C-alpha cells in the first residue's frame, strides 16, 4: 500500500506501508524552456502574418510546446506505471485542481499536471486490478500528527516542518501527509 501527496516543490511524496517514503522531484519542463519559448514567440510576433517566415516560426513555437507536452507526459506515464506495478492499493488526496488555477501559482500547478497524473493512475490501476482510494478533500492530512493524532491548527502553508506539541515528534509536512493518507 502506498499513499501519494502531491506538491509543487516535489512533484509527489510517496509513503509506503513499510514506513519507507520517497520524494519525487518536480521536473518543471515548462519553467526550464520558458526563456526559449519566449524568445521564439517574440520572433513570431515580429513576422508578417500570412508570410512563409511567419509559418516557419509558428511551427518552431508549436514544436517547442509539443516537446514540453511530450516530456511531461513521458514523466507522468513512467511514474504512474512504476507506482501501479509496485503497489496493490494506492491512496490519493482528492484535490480540486481546477480551483487552484486562480492563484499566483497557477502556471506551476498546470506545469505539474496533477489531474493528468491522477487520470493515468486511475486507468492503470483499473488495468492491473489495483485499488485506488481517494481521501476526503477536506481531510487535514498535513496538519494531523501521524503518531498521536493531534491536529495543529496554527500550521501555515509556508511551514514545511513542525514539531507536535503533544508527543514531540518532528514532522516533514509532506511525509506526514503521506503517512496520514
């Protein structure tokens, strides 16, 4: 059994039932190629619409966007396949990803493609006969101590580590959320 907590700094934190946990780095494909895309789009904006050079430049920009899309999908397919093949049951938090797009981190959230990752896990779990369990959207998985069950109400999103005042256990926010899920 494994539980997956998605995030921006690390794409996902995977906690296994044997106590082992791993953090999967976020590849940030769009952020890495952002300057190149901007440069090519500037070149495109200087071309005369309808000309041959405009079409050539438009294809260059389209190829860059397609490359980012292919890199992202390759990463998501490989990760979801590995998770489904290694585990009998997978627990995920049920996020309302669409509502997260309105904030100032929307570009990074879209670059992470959490919803697509959830879709890949869903159909691959169905193919391989694995159980996929979605935790309640409002369950405070990162605020609750996995040792004693204390719920830390004062925890802010910027607090990445915290100490439980009841049992004194030191928690990494993402790993704690995975263990609670």
